[in-house]
C-alpha cells in the first residue's frame, strides 16, 4: 500500500471527512483491520482564507508547495490537496514535488464523463465559481460549466465560510442551495458538481433532482485506487 499525503485544514471540517472516508474505503477494499497509510498536514485556514480574500494567491501557493514538499520528505507517495479552491495553485504544488499530485478536477471530470454528462452546474466558493482555473480543467474534458447568478454565488460563498466551515449545518441554507440546483437545471445542467469540499456536508443526492458529483468522495476514491495499485 502506498502512503497518501493529505494537505488539509481548509477547512478541518471537510478534512475530517477526507480522513474518515479514505480509511473507510481502504477497510472496505482490504477487509480485516486494514486502514489507510496516510500523512496529514493541517494548515491554519485563517491564514489561507486571508490570502484568498486579498487575492494573494502567490503566498498561498508558497505555503502549500512547501507543505507538499514536507509531506514527500516524510514518505508520502502521492499528494492530495483536500480542497477545491486551492487547486488554483495546483501547478505550483506539482512543481515542488516529484511524486504524483492527484488533481480533484481530473478525477471529477472522469466521474462525470463516465455518466455521459456534458454540461454541469458548479457549486463552490466564489473563487471556484468565478475564476477560470476550475472551469478550464473541466472544459479540457469537454464538459461545459454553468454557475448560479451573482447573488446566489455570494450567498453560497457566505454559507460555506460562515456556516459550513465552522460546523453549522442549517436546513434553511440547504433549501437555498436546493433552489440554486433547480435554477441550474432550468438553464440546462445535466448534473451538479459539489465543487467545494464543505458543500457535501450540506447537500446529498437526495437533495437534488440531478446527479450529484461530490468532489470530496470522488477525490478520495481516486487516491485510494492509486494507493492500492
């Protein structure tokens, strides 16, 4: 079994799920008392979030690239960045390591195309929804991307940072996101990408009339496949 290097803490709420799911999947595949070989480096999200807010992506890139390098030195055979938004600096992380980097966008695109879906609604932080890095990654796989309107994007971003990242799961917010999904469906979306690792804490398949792609679950599944090859 290879060792998975997890870069977490963005937020720790979703990193906790990454750790749980990666061990659960290894246990299911290998049976007995098996669990995942993994190393977790959890950053201080307040620092990263401030850089996001101020557009200081280079500073975040330096921090995460150094963390990835430390994980490799500690024995990680691959790097998994347990957040969607910070995949904006994926190229910087890849340049800092010699082991594989498991990109969340590529894993998600593969899951989408396997269901013969070509147009998706993307839900995530405003950075993920509004900047090009995530759209372009999916478009490389011939997947068109729709996002909610500006007011809905702002509200979803608020829900993520003010509620989900601090462990608040509110029914009122779930209804708001379900409404966003229906709007995206009306615009032609064939599936919904939960493009923030916190959103699956709020939205499940039962909350959507369209197929839902939880990037967190997809990402972990890909990492476990690589670890057990």
